[in-house]
C-alpha cells in the first residue's frame, strides 16, 4: 500500500525543518507552538505523559528531553505519515508514537500529564473530546490544551468550532478540573497577503473565503467584530488544568 505523503504546506502540519521563514503560518507559527510546549513543560514534569495529536513529534521530544522525570511519553496522531516522520526524526528512549484516532485512543493506564495543542477546534464534538481527555488523566494529573480565540473557521476548513476564552474555559466546568495557569499569544498577520492569496499555507483561497461568508454570514460578522476589536491578529490561549 502506498504511504501517505507528509503535507508540509498544510496549516495542520508543523514540520520544523521544512517551514518558510516568512508568512503568518511559517516560522512564526512554529515559534508559537514552541512557546506552548515550553509552557506545558512547566506543568507536565513527571510520570506518564500523553501528547494527543502530536504531529511529527518535535513537541513530545522536547517535553521528554526537558523533563527527565517523565518516565514514559506517548505521542498519538491520526496521520500515518506524521507518525512515521516522528519515529524517524524525533525518536527518544522514553517516547513511543502511535497512529490512532485521538477521540477513541486509550492507553494502558492513566496519564500523569496530557498535552493537546490546537486540537479541540478540529473535532466535531469538542465537549465530548475534552471529557475523553479528562478520563485519561490520573487524579492529580495535569491537562494542558490550547485553541485559537479569534475566528479560525473562515480561514481553515478543518476547524469545526470557533472558540472564545470564555467558551474554551467552559469545557473545563463540571469535569473535576481546576485551572492553574494560562498563556495568551498574539500573532499579527498580513491582511493584504490573505486577500491576494500570497499566504501560501492558508487553507482557503480568497474566492473560497468569500463563498464561505456568503453561506455563513454570521461568520463574517464574527470576523468583522474580531478585526474591529483586535486588528489583524490571531489570538490563542493555552490553559493548564489540574484534576482533583
């Protein structure tokens, strides 16, 4: 069977060695991800660790390398090509990678730390997925997760939910989690590059973007409101929760 090709130009796949230096979704996006993993490394420091939707594995490798008390790290991703790349380029003596569906994956036992960055906006039932993550977490364990908090569905057809800080925090309510820390990030982007189709890794062309707004005018209003409030920036939040 032919192997799946690794899509290095996709918004959904950060491959550090193959990114352009410029563009809102190039090197600056990698820097945002690395900052999130640095934040996570201060909270998931020991025991068994799960990186759900780990991509090509650079983040899990960083976490295991940064925290020797992590005795076992599992990286899970739906993409077989990403997992193959992770095993080849980001192998680590305390890390294993699995090609599996994040919404159904279950390890052999509970995890002391779970990291899932820029994942929850992709699943059709985010609250159900969040509860699934909590169910994999040992008592006293830490969950670190992130989402965009400015509109993203318009620019990326793989995003199924637009979050705000309030709606994201609401996922943690009633799950036995207590928020302990958060990281906010702001990423400027070029409106002209988007309008002219010069942002190479954006998932929609300008024509597709206009079609999206015609079908879903409420999303256009959401985008206009976010632009008036925040200007031409993407905003993100990463939250660390501890389980009781």
